RNA sequence: GGGGCUGUAGCUCAAUUGGAUAGAGCAUCAGACUACGAAUCUGAGGGUUGUGGGUUCGAUUCCCGCCAGCCCCGCCA
């Protein structure tokens, strides 16, 4: 928060996907030889009454082939070895057989990745998220970058990408002059000995307030900063200690949220590279002097002006981010770097991506995933408004509420309450498109019904319970096949089949909400099936086939929630 | 002034990137527990997709103009 599109799918990604694509493409080629039909796609039907799958591409071809769309569709339909109907202006509606469905489900089960294609194999991406400021406690404003970034991280890993998750800490800058001064003057001995982030935050606030009213104090802060920047041993030691304590505190939060970083490279890491970046910008004629500062003028491109060196000689975020790209390219040579920050920083990222390209960093795809700000009960979150809720407190409150609900049902299990409480908070965020702003509200975030984390976890717990009752292994799918006869079975089966393409779509759009939405819809179909179809009481063969369907549902739900960083307790 | 984001049921949000009659949850109303777990399920009502044009077989989606809200625009990140 403090610190802060192209498609993810390359051509080889597209070659897999639903087997039906290839089949229908073939029919098109056969019907109209010599044309390229690689763009043809078969999608899940938008409504069961249109069959199971549909292809809309005959309509698109009408102009090119100079034929009425229905005629095209009919010619293709006649060549397809599937049950297919031409409807409306030229839709191809495809209905698959139970055998076909069972075959696909079996393949999915047999695959270690549940059918999720490993299109990221051998491809490296850096994902830059969370990035809180050192010496401050994390608050609810940090949730989105952390939770969305972490989910994107997991989703890319699931697709086989080699991901480097980097936490770009705000660990350098003027605030450390204020902090060091505050540490020396505003804390007592015991506070200095048992230094915590809370204490750091306190002394920062006190010191910053004094700097505001006293020029002397301000000057001293500045002097401490200069000493730090010049490598003064004592100040450097303090700085290091502040950082270590901060990271320790952040990791306590990350442990609760199930977030894990590969590297913690703050701005200090890139600080030594700043002069080099600036001189290169000057050499290339990209930067020029203006009002004492060094700027890159992008106003011709509608991007305003970016300052790369301040009039006091210091550097700021644009320079730091450029240095960061240089460093990442040299060390990792990733094909992509993904930044997850709030949408106020959009201009900055456009500027900095633009400059990076001009500096020659064109081999790496730079992607900004902006998310809408979180407000609190209709008001922007700010220290002044006094509505800054600490992340720690939020999570504790969530757990407390879940524990209360569990207690009512005679199951006051603290660890379980944590799984549900943390999951509820994460799901409340991830189920929304990142682009939309969220107004935080306790009741909404912690709701236990409807489209919520607990609903999904509950559905999973019921599958486990069912398997317990059946006395069967919850994971091991038997050879009996899958129930697909009834309408609710078939709809669930078709839904389960979508999982791989949903994971890919979530990655391509950088939207974990795509996956969340899918999981919720899947749970609704499962609950409906479960409520209306006896499983354990069915005769032996049907029972086994229904149990297999439940098992696969459970596996997919568990895997999907894991990608969102949400745990799946087997008993609630 | 320049730019970005947002606007869909009373409320909170979807809509597979241009497809068929715009879907869910909450709330409201009517049903289903001698239970494969009711944190569930079945059903009902609820819409001029901010607004006016345009593009075409077809627009919530793309283009232009307006309206409203939020945000950014040289020394914070």
C-alpha cells in the first residue's frame, strides 16, 4: 500500500484446453478447406437448455466466408461426430454423452494437477506484493495487496510457473531519520530494550509531531538520516534492528494468512544502484533538469512528468523501481514482473514502465495489477479519522466471532475458529474483482452464509463427513466411474470439468475472483445435488459412482481454496 | 485543465472479454430437518445495465458525447 496487460496465455497455452476445440476446428477445416480456424473455441453452454457446450464462431465467419451463418453452422454440424444442433442465428449446441463425461473426469482425477495445464513450465515470473513500510504495524489497508498478491502467486505456481515472490518493503527514506531521533529521545530504557513495532510506531508519531513544531528537531532528524545514509555504524545498526523487528512482526501476520515470500528486498537493497540509473537516463537523453530536480518528461505521451532525482539530490520511487527492474532482469531474467498495488499508483506504473522500455528493458513484461482502495464504513481509511484497524486486531476479531458461532454449536475449537476466521477475511476480499473498491464492514466480511468463506469450507466438511460415514477413503477414486445420469449430477460434472480453464483464466486476468466465483458456483451445484440425491442409501453401483463424484468435487474444492490461501478443515 | 477507475435488482456483487430470455447472495415472502451435517436446500417477487447517440446479425461488454462519485497529475510510495 505504501509502496506500492497483456494476456498470460501464449500460443502453446491455447493448444490444449478442452478437447472439443480440436474436434470442432477439424470439422470447420473439413467443411471449408484452406482457412485458418485455430481461433475457434468451444465454450460451456450458457444455459443447460442449449446443451452442454456451444460454439459461436460460425456467426463470426459469416462475413469472411460470404455465407449465411446458419448455413456454415449446418455444414459443420453435419461433419461433427457429436450430438449437435444448430440454433438461433447459427449457434452450434453440443450435447455430450455420459461416457464422454466420465472419461474426462477420470483423466482429471488421474492427473496430478487435476487437469491444470503446466503452461508455465520453465517460465519465470516475479510477483511483487504486500510491501508494507518498516516500523509500522500492518493495518486493514494492507490486506488487499497481500491477499490478492498471494493468490496470484499460488495460481501461477499451480500453472507451473517458476515464481519469485518478493516483498518490496519500504525500508529506506526520510522516515528513518525521524525514527532514529525518536528512538533516542522518545522511548524509555525498557522500551528500547524490548523494542516492538508498536514502540517504533509510537516513537515515530511522537518524533514526527515534534519535527513539525520544532525546526531544531527536524534538523536533527535530517542529520541522523544523513549519518545513516553515509554508513554511520551506530545508525546503521539501529536501522538494521528496526528492519529485523519489522520483518519479524510482518511474518507473524503472514503466518496467519498463509503468505510466504522468497525474498524481502526493500528499497534499501536498490539504493546503491540509483546513481547508475540516473546517469544512464542522462546519457540516453531521457532525463533533464527542471526546477533543480532531474525529470523525465513524458507529457507528449500524456503521462506527465516523472522525477528521478529530487532537488535535494535524493532519489525517489521511480528511480528505485527502475533500479529494481534492472536488478531483477540481471539476476533472474524473468519473462514477467507483476506488481500488485492500489490503483492510485496507476500513473506511476505507466510512467515507470514507459521509461523502463525506453531504457531497453523490453524483454520483460511489466504488469501492474491495480486494486481498488478499501474504505471503512464509507470513509477512506486514515490515521486522522481514527479508523485505522490493525490487521492483527481484525484477524483476532474474526476468529473471536467464529469461535462464538462454533461455541453455540458446542464446538469451541480455537484452531478451527482460526481456519474459518482467517478464511472468511481472505475470501471476502478475493471474491471481489480487484478493480472494485471495497467498503469494509465487519458483518459483511464475517458473514457465515451466502457467498462466503465459511460456506465453501462447510461444503468441504460435509464431503469429508460423507466419506467418513461411507467408511471410504476421501481421496481415492474407485474404478466405478462417475454418476452423470441425473440433471444435477451432470451439471456438477460439467462444472468440475471447467476447473483447469478457470485457473488459467484467473491467471490471464490476474483475478483470483474468477476462481472464487467458480468455487462458489460449484459448491451451489454440489449442495443442490447433495440435498436432492441420496448417496449412501443408493444401491451399490450408483452409490459408488455418486461417491466418486463427491470425491472429485472435494478434491477440486480443496485445491481451489488452497490456491486462494484458504484452508479446508475436514470437520466443522 | 489533462488523465484513470467506477456506475447493473432495495443492498453487496457476477456476467467466461461481442452471444441466445442480464445471473448469484443478502434482505422480503412461501415451503423442506423421526437428518447421507438446515452454516443447507426448493420456489416466488424484484431490471429502460447512469444517460443520449454510433458500430452490426447481436452491445452490460467496443467507439463518441453528456451526468454522478472516487482517485492521480514534479520533489511520499
